């Protein structure tokens, strides 16, 4: 499947904190899919504030409390399921490697098995959501909460299939069901801008497929448009109620795909400022600066993130100091400072508890730099470390290839 579909299907549905006054909150509730109390809304926003800062323990406790307070809301359970999926993807490393990156040899990584308890909880919540939503539809076929919840939960199942299991066509099939529910809902409730997430992902992915695939899908009644998908992302990022932040993430991804890097940078900077405890946004902002060849800003972002991660480590360890050091080394190498990059990469292996995958990447990058410098013996020694570590198949494959034939920069193009 083309990379745009792979990239966008790994996202998760999420909320944005709400801080409006009482009158605005009343109007907001009238335009929200789940008919829940103001207290429950505040608790949901607080829960997702934790989720977006990768503080999963307190987040999931709050979701459970809201679900007890709102036993008839299928949408609340759909939100809860999406938060559990976010933790699965974060622990798995999928978010870290694919949130904003558009072209990288390491996107072709195998998925780590999900935590069994989290996996089981996601499946249970998804099933509970669907059961409750269908029961509501039996009473009212146009029930807003039910239609919204079914669109969300099928969207989460699509994300699970593609992001966790790497089953991209299963993800497209499930995403089509999500689209159908939210397409119906937007006709009933056009003021619910959150439907733009599901509708936008559907249109952007299908519109990004090669023309031969779109030709066959056209005769199956399935159509998409990149331009329309991008417009949906812009709408939900600006006017969404619950899914505004996720719309902003998708907008950032799409803008990078469309090579509108200045606009994408504004999105990334805003996400970093709003969620300072989420190192994923920090590392991706540094990568975007590097892509734009704004190296001083990229290096500064890496060093700030490194200091933050040392002072305030996350559990689970989604991003560690080794990630910031690796990115800093890539910036230094891009600036024409290969020896400084080699030292930063050496430091990766000295970080206590460093991810084996990041260590393998650091060894590989050192080997590539040594090859470029004409120091073949040193390069071979680094490739041997990658092969011995056997952290993941793609790194091992590349190390074996560069052991046979010295690395050349043109190999990345």
C-alpha cells in the first residue's frame, strides 16, 4: 500500500482540552455528539489532556469514572477505546516513527506485539461501544451518539488493523464503515465538525492511492479526493469540538505530504507548545526543522528535549534521551559536522536502558558516516554491532548490505 495510507491510518482519535466560559460550554454541548453532563465533559477533556502528554495511568482512571457516570453513552466508550489504542501505538513505537516522518528507510519496520492486557482492554471497549450503539439505534435509527460512536470505533479498529497489525487493506475496509456512519451523521448534524476526521482520512487516503487503484475503486463505488480530505482536516483543526487536536495532527501530516512545510511547521510548533510533556511532538518538531534545513533550530530543539527527558523520564518509555541524541547527530551530520555527529551517536549507547532499536540505528548511522569518511574498518565494526544486536529486521538487512558494499549517500534516494 502506498505510504500516505500507511501514514495516516496509524493515527488515533482524541480530544482537546476545553476552557470556555459557561455560556460557551452550553452551546458547545448542544453541538456535541454525546449528550453528557458538563461535569463529564470537563472530566473527558482532563483525561485527554493526560493522554496527549502520555500520562496514561490517570487518563484511563478518568475515562473509567466518566463511563460509570454516563452508562448510556456509546460515544464515551468510543473515546475511551481510542485512548487505549493511543497507548498501544505509543508503546509499540508506531507513533514515534510515523507521526510526521514522510520518507525514511526505517518506516519499513515490523510491529512489536502489543501489550496483552492493553490489547484485550481495547477489544473489550470496542465491543462494548458497538453493542451499546446498536442498542441505541434500535430505538432511534438517527441517534447521534450511536452514529458518532460507531464511526469512531470503526475508525479505531481501522487504526488498529493498520497501525498495530500492519494489515493495511483491512484498515481501509474498516475505515469505509467508519466513513459510512459519519457521512450519514454529517447530513443529520452538519454542525458536528468532528465528523471531518473520519471523512477527511477516508478522502485523503483514497485520493492518495495510485490512479490504477482509484480506477478499480471507482467502479466499486468508492471515491476519494486529497483536496477534499485536506479541507476536512483544516475544518476540524479550526472548528472541531472533541477531535480538534487530532484534526490538527492529521493536518500537519497532510501538509508535509503536500510539501507545504511552512504551514506544517506552524502546526507542529503549536502542538509542541500545547503539549510540552509529550516528547513525540518535540522529536517530530526537531525532525521537521531538519527537513527544512533550519539546523540551528533543530539542534536547539534536540538539546531542549534531551534535557527534558533526562529530568522527567516517561513511563512507558515512548521517547528516551537516546532518541534526542540520535536526532541531534543527524542534524550535526547534515550541517557538515560528521565527527561531532559520531560523538553524539556514541553517547546513545551510554544511555541507561536505551532502546535496542535506537542503539541499532545509532550504530548503523556511525557505520554510514565512517564509510563516507573512507574509514572502512571502523564502518565494518559498527555494522557488526548492528547485526549482533538484531534489534529489528530492517536495520540488520541494511547493515548486512553495507557490510558487502560500502554505504553511498545516493542509496537513500
